[in-house]
């Protein structure tokens, strides 16, 4: 009977440790979100991850795909770029490039749109060219970087720390009672 109690206790301790590690990992991933700007970009070195939230570039990119983008000096016709416009990032394909006084301007259009965007964009607005995509993972990034999940993880870690301290106090009391 004592073996079952020891095994149960060990399983419980390992479970608590796993929950603690998972919670800590999720909190760490949330801290990674502090490198995320307000426009769905997560910067990692020379690259950035962009979570596509619309379907203007379908079938190339669909909602909740992660697009890996890289900043370049110049962009060419047919490059798919992520650019900032009115404080939000958009993904479109360059359909026309023009140069005025060594200053490049680009006309863009979504693959799933029937119209060309009614504006031109400059190199300063472009965050980068799409170099790769990861399908369906953007949903997980959106969840991980949410403030609600961060709050839940913080509460979970506080609860686990409280229970661990409570457990240590109870063990110490039992040891003192056995010595007496």
C-alpha cells in the first residue's frame, strides 16, 4: 500500500512539474510577443513572421497562415510583399514598379481581388518580401500572444507556486511531528 502512495505522489509531482514547465513555456512565448508590433509582425533576426488575417492573396496565403518575410533593398514585379498602410499591415503582389528621381513606387493588387489598390506604396512602407509560408499555424500564434492567455498562465504559475509552498510546509510539519 505504501508503494501505491509513493507512486501516486511521484506521478502527482511530475504532473505538477510538467504543468509548471508548460505554463512557463507559454509565458516565455508571450514575452516573445513583445517583439511583435501592433500590426501582426513578429521580428526574428533578419526575418519577420506575419500572420495573415484576410484572404486577399488566396490561394497563395489564406487566413491564419504565417508568412516569413525578409526586408530587401528593392522589389520587383510579381514579388509578394507585406507593407504598412494606415497603421495596419497588408499583403499584396507588386504588379507595377515605377521610379521617380531614384525613388521607387509600386502598384499592388491582391491575387483574390478584382481591382488594383487605389494608391502606390514606397520602399519605406514595405516590411518585406514573402519568402516562405507556414500553413494554419497563425491561429496558435494569435492565441499564444493574447493577453488573456498571458493572464491565465500567470495565475496558473502563481497557483502552482502557492500549492508547492503549501506542500513543503505540510511535509515539514509531518517531519517535526515524527521527530517528537
